[in-house]
């Protein structure tokens, strides 16, 4: 690609050509095509540019390329003892790609600049008795019930819907149009986008911002609504320290929590939890980690006789595509009336429903049902390990794996599991999966030969659990105490220590949101899943890679810091080093494959 001698800006053209040569050696580089377009545009321009920033007016040259040209041209001037030209006054007008590249737009008369009037952002006011209108008033009512706390009242989705429904003409649970999908609850998205409501934590908890409080006050004043009466329930716990200043309401709550944290402690995004050092622990001895401490609350007992036990069946649990109600019908004939709902985790579980309030608690039994063909398919695509990982993090103590159709399944036959050539391999994989589920994961495994045996087992389990819990007193866990980060490792041991002999159970709605598949993924989990998409990278190897490079940005930056291609190929292998022993070992071939996926292939 030789430079034309008649080019008006040969130095700038040569700089872009050097960029093209660098990007040409990288596979799948979009910058190469961008620089080629900028090169052709600058080469066709007939006029001399007084300053590199004037290249921004040319097609295919934006602010980033113009800024890089200015930096490189300044280095060129310093190396050759040439004075750097001054930046011309006025902003260059951007030329369209359809304009003639041979024309001179600098000499054309420029229209006078238009006077623009300052536009002040109008305060959003929701429609009377709409979804956002009701949600704002419900949150404001909760805030007043807590004495006007600067942090505001935190409410879960169910609590918010229960209070907001009286202010709204539409339903928060059922769409107004039978052909639609939107309910009044979708107004929460509008409020969060406009920063009138803050949403945080898992499960989500909502509170008013400063702007949302002003809007709610205006609604109360304009519609002459009476002030809501004080709530009878206790305010939600906010902090374990009365000496800490209230966090600033002008910033998002996540930043405010970190701003008031004391040195050496960590603050979670939960209004009821503050991480403080525990005396006598490793934290007090100078460790950087700290144990969560929870504010005490008064347990509300459910005595025997005040609740009933119900079986919840996942709505996707069917016998076949043509017979979708077989399980419900057969359970009903055996005296069990199941409740069909979409479950985020598991296929069957049991709840306790209060006779007066209607609240529901999740009991400590959950069943994951697997047909043999489904088990084989989940082993192949990785769903088997992912589901067990989510079951362990659910907080349910008794996990039952129900494997169905075990006696009728023949390896090597194409009955949903595999083809005719993988019988021996899949037999070994199934046996290993069954053994690891019992020995490694500690799940109870039940085998049945057909779906009727599974139905009889569910009916016996329901009868057993109904008799077991009929003599027990249940204690609900307040929804505002539930947090994905601390439920298993912090809250459950804390309740066992503080209230010995009492069995606590989370509410169904809060727990179902807590175990949501999309809500459980953290940045670390997504990075591990990305690594495991590479053929040959198992879960153990992905964890070893993630221990060295915490984020995708760190891994990509490490590749960028390598000087030679051979160094990049061996970087992952050398980075894992001696920790990669046995199944965690990463060889040269796999290290090169990771490099090719994340960095690209060389020439």
C-alpha cells in the first residue's frame, strides 16, 4: 500500500499506515478495517490540515482516531525539533461520507450558530392510581412507618405489592389485557431508571431515593391524601452501631454503605447486616476477613394446628408432551392435591401455609426428578453439575435426587441419551454421576423404574412430612434478613446459635427469588462459565485459572503484556504453575488454546 506523493498530509498518513500494519497481524481485529477507512479518507483529502485535530471533520475519522493522531504527531515533532502547531479556533464541521472527497468545505460560508435554550429536566409525576403512583406511595408509607429514616424503608416485592395494591386500579399480579404480559408491577422499572427508587440485594429490596421522596410528598399534597397511620410491625433492622452517621442519600446506597464502614470492616448491601469483627475470632486477631453480625428480632411462632402442609409441583413436570397432567391426576387419586407453580429450583418441594395470614414457608425437603434420558443429556451438556451446585446453595437441608426409568434404560440405544456407539461410555458416566451424587454431594438418591413408582413415592413422602411437621412449631425468617451472600454461611448458623431448639424457615416468595438462576450468578461465576466453554477446560482447571487472573480484564491484560507469541502460548501454563497437579494440570496445548480463544490466532 504505497503512499501517493501528491498526498497533502504525508506524515499523518504514514502514522495511520503504521497502525494498519500492527492490526493486520491480529486475527479478527475490527480496528484494522477502521484504520483502512480512515487511511483512504485522509489520502483522498486534497487540503493541508493545520492541526491533526482537524482530521475529525473527515469521514471515518472520529474523536478517538483524531486524538491518537494528535499524540503521535506531537511525538514526531519532538523527535524532529519541529514546533507543534497551535490548535485552530472553532470546531471543525464533520463531513458526511456522501460528500465529495475532493471538495473544500473550509472556504464555504458557515451558518451562524443557533441559540439553544437551556432545557430544565421536568420532574416526573406518575399518572393517578397507576402502578408507579401506587409504588411510590407504598414506599413512602413504609418510610413514615419507620420514623422517616434517612435510609428509608426496605421492602421486598411481596410486601410492596401488598401495600401498593390499595393505591392502584390495576392488578400487580395479573395483566389488565388477557393478551398482554404487563402488570402494574412493571412500573418499578420506570421508577428505578429515573432514580426515584433504589433496588439492591438478592432478593431485591426497594426503598425511596431523595427525588422519589419529594415526588411522593407532592402526590400526597396535590391529591390531598391523608397521612398513612403508623405501621404496627417493627421497623426493619438497619445497623448494629448507633454511633455510625446516617449515609448520604444523594449517592446510590451501595456507595453510601461503603462510605460509613469503619476501617477494617466490610459492609454488605443489605440494610440489616453489618460486618463487624467478632471477639475471639480470627478477625479480632488481625485477619482481614470479618463475620456477619445480625440484629436480634423476636421470632413469631407458628404453633401446631395453625398451618397446613402442601406439595408444590413444578409446572414443567410432565409425563410426556401429550400427557401434561398425568402427575397431578395420579397424585389426586392418592389423596394428595398438588399446587402447580413454576419453580426456579427443584421439581417438587413442600411448604407450610398459615391458616390465617396465608403466608408460606419453605420446608427442608426438595426433590430433583430425573428421567434416565434427561440425566444422560444433562451430563453431556453440563447441566447436571450446575443443578447440583445450585441445590447445595439453596439452604435446603434434605435434598433428594429421584432417578426414574433406571431399569428400562439400555445404554447404546438411542432412547434420548445417546447414539449406538456410546453405550459403554455413558454407562460409566451414569454410574459415576450416581455415585458422586451420594458420596461427594451427600444427596439422598432414590431409584424408581417408572413414573407410577415415582408418584407413589411422592405420595408417601407427603404423608410422612404432614405427620412430621404436624407436631412441630415453625418460625419464619423475616424476608428483610435474607441475603444471597449470607443466608447459608451467616444467617443459618446465627439463628441456630441464638435460638437453639427452634426451626426457622424462609418465606416461599423470598426463597424462590433467592434461588433464581439468573440472580445467583456473580462476576466470578460468569468468568468460570466462559472458561469452561473452551474444550478441555474442566471446572477444576477453570478455578485454577481464575485464582491467578480474577477477571476477564486481568487475563486479557496479561496476554497484552506478553512480548512474543510464544510467551502468550505458555502464559496460562506457567501462571498456574505447580498448583496445576493432576486434574488441575494445564499443558502446553491447552494453554495455547486458551490464548487463541481470548487473544486470537497469530499469523
